C-alpha cells in the first residue's frame, strides 16, 4: 500500500476521485463527459453555484464577500492582488519562500515594508511582537509555510485590511472571515488539484486603486452581474472546479472544518510525538509554530549518515513524497485534510521500526 505525503499536488479524498472519474465518463447524465461539456450548460452552472455555496457554508462567508474560482495558482495572485489593492504602500510578513515571492511581485506596484522576517533562522519560526503600520493599504501574511512546516494557527487582529495566502491550510480549521479583506490560495493542497485558485474578497475593496487594470487582472471582471456568472468571464478550469466541489462535499460530510481541525490535530500530534520520542529524528520548526499540515524533520546529528538509508527504508514501506524541500533538507510529511490517519500511523510505525533496527 502506498501512503501519499506529497506537498502538492497531493492526496485527494477517494470519494472525490471516484465522482470525478464518473463525471469524466458521463457528466450529469448528459451522455457527455465533463472534459467535453460546455461550461454554459445548466448542469455546470449548478456545480458552480453549489461550489460557491459550499465555501460559504463551510467557512461562514458573508454576502459582502465575493468568491472566485480562477485559473493559475497562488503565484498569479501575488501580482494580481497588488495590482488591485496597492495604491501607495503595503506591509508583508516574511515567513518563507512564498512570502518572499509575494513581496517581490508587490514591489512592482508600490512601496513594500517587511514588518518582520524569520529568515535569520531559515524560517523555522513565525515572527511575533511586530508592529503593523497604520499608513498602509493592506497587510499580507502567509498562514502556512509548506516548505518550512510553520503555521499561524489563529486569525490575527489587524488594524488595516488583512490579506492572507491560505494555499496550504484552507479548510483545515475554522476561519473568522470578517477579519480578512481577502483570502486566496492554490487549490492543490486541501481543496482540489492544481490549475485552480480560490479568491475570497470583500467587495468594498474592489476598484479602489487609481491605475487602469487589464480586464483579466481586475477582480471586478470576474464577478458576474448575477451569481451564475461569477468566475465565468472566460472558460473556467472546469475539471479542477468539479474536483473541488466533490472535495468540499466530503469535508462537509465529515462535519465541516471544525471536525476537520480535530482530525488534523490528532494526526499531527501522532507524528510530532513520535519525532520527539524517537532518538533518530529531530523536528525543524519551533514547537509553538509547528504546522498541522506540513511536518518537517531531519535526522538527529549523530545519525546524519543514516538519512539516505531511512529514505530508502521508508520508500520500501510505501511512504511517498517525504523528501524534504532542498532549502531545509531531511524529510517532510504533508498531512493535509485527505491524508488518512492510517497513513500517518504507518509512517510512525516505519520510524519506530527504523529506530529499532538502526539506533
């Protein structure tokens, strides 16, 4: 049996995969597969409406926020959000590679102040005690740092418009949407496959910049004159949206994001407890900032020469995708929503057995 710990694209719920396979063959009893169906058919308009409603139900998103399903990834939003909202100056929290890339893109549109950074310790912690300037258009955070295994686990209080990249922890916990001006992310961690981006934006922010925007970059373009036209200015990424629709149905069937948070915490505790117990491994993230989504660890100093041996051992035991990012090294187990507890237990058992044979 294979246990999928890939960081993204990553494991998806089996019911979502099965429903998608059926839809590829025959969508909505039309006799035509979803890869071939027109996105203007009533069946597809229903899927779009249901997908939006699932987002609203699961995260309690108020009506004054628009929800958009767009092509591309979160990296596209790095410059899109700055183009839409950065008039003079913005502030960013630097917690890793993706935050740095967002900062770089924003600088094309105005001044950017980095209020704090954890780069001094290779992003192994989340900065604290920083001051958010009052004279900015927005403050940007990355809530979960997939490469380094750190996470902001609570919604911060922010005196200005707060924008968050939630690519890798959306739907893993309840979120107080009203604390945010905008939330966005790539779908390929917790809500679907690659090729789809979600954007949740407070409508009063739209068209507040003075610059002229290309149509596709302007968020207002993608908000239709009626709900069924949302995200339909151009042909949407139909297949990824369908997978997302089925994935969110699965989350709802388990009890929603509050239930999902309990499951995720139990999985993370299971793995972190083994890392802390096992003499051969050491966690890389500060304990108070450890991510529930991406668990990063390395060999203990005295066992550094065993790294390749453990990687081979784990692969033979069915562990897939546990190699750490090159900037951190070691190992990373991405245990997103759809990663079953059984897989986390299998990894823990693998680590215990390796210690038994090699310590």
